[in-house]
C-alpha cells in the first residue's frame, strides 16, 4: 500500500522534517511505499521558499495518489494536517495513527492478522 504521512510543519524547527523522515523510515521498514510531504521541495524548481498555499496545493495532489494516510500524535493541532484530513476522509482514504500502521504491517508480515 502507498501511504501518505500527514502532520504539522509550520512553526517547527526545520519544518519538522526530521520527524517526517523518521516516520517515513518506520513506514518503509514496515513495507509501505511512502509519499512524504518533505519531498514536495523536489518540485520547487525556483530554489526559493514558496507560500503556504503553494505547498498545500502540491501536497493535496500527492494525497490523491495515496491509498491511506498515517498521522503522528498531535496532528490535530496542525492546520496543514486538518486540511489534508478534510480532503482525504470524504474520498474514503483510511486514516490511521502512525503507530497503528506500523503495528498492522508487522502483524500482517507475521501472519497474525
């Protein structure tokens, strides 16, 4: 399954990139293909920071390619993640806590689910 990692970025040191990279690694080890918002910078060909709206338009397009969403603890306080959930939920994309995604993948790989 391809999974998108949602979570807070604005107001965090380094835009919370270290936490996103750690979540991405956890999910990859668990067997997921991961769409990470941190990678949106690759599509910024200007080399300059873009507006919040530019990033959100780009990230919402990425969500459409996901089969589900993984969210870290505290995602509810992020206006970015709230917007992503307002798009993902009506589209029927499953949303699960990050820990639940990795635990489910481990259970499946061990044949306990």
